C-alpha cells in the first residue's frame, strides 16, 4: 500500500514552532499531487483540514491557523511542508499529510505524526 512519508512531529511548549514535512513516493502519479495538504485529528474529534496548496500555488488555511501556519510545496521534490508558529495547546493532534487530484478528496494519506503542545 502506497503511503506518504511524514516527519517533524514532536512535543513543544506553547508559543513554540515546528516544521512538518511530507514526501510522496515516485509510485504516486504526478496527477495525484495536484493538491497537497495537511489535516489533523485530535482525540475524540473528527479529522479536519489544516491547510492545502495546489500545484499552481493556491492556498487554503483553516481559520484557526491563519497567521500562524504556513504551507509550502516543492513540486520537483514532491514534498509539502507545514511551518507551524505560535503553537497553542489546542493544536495538539495527530497531523496527517494528504494528497489528491481535487481539493475535496484525498487519494493518499500518510501514517500521521504526533504534535503535542504542552508546558
């Protein structure tokens, strides 16, 4: 089963920063990378969109992360990154990388990386 490779999750204090990275293997067709994004799921809650970026550079951010998180991608390296600043305890969750052809459907998921914001 093809999976995206994620890294960067960690324990960080409130106000701190983390950078998450995700790489899509060559076995995933390029068309499946039209949209690359990050999602998160906190305990007892549904998975939600954090941010996505299209191949052309269009970005959508969740209201809860606007002004704090920045998403970027490198098409040649097949990577998407999420720079998270001014982290809050409510950002604690498992973060998943997701890619796909369209903005409203994820074709491939990563295994998830834990982000914990706590003092």
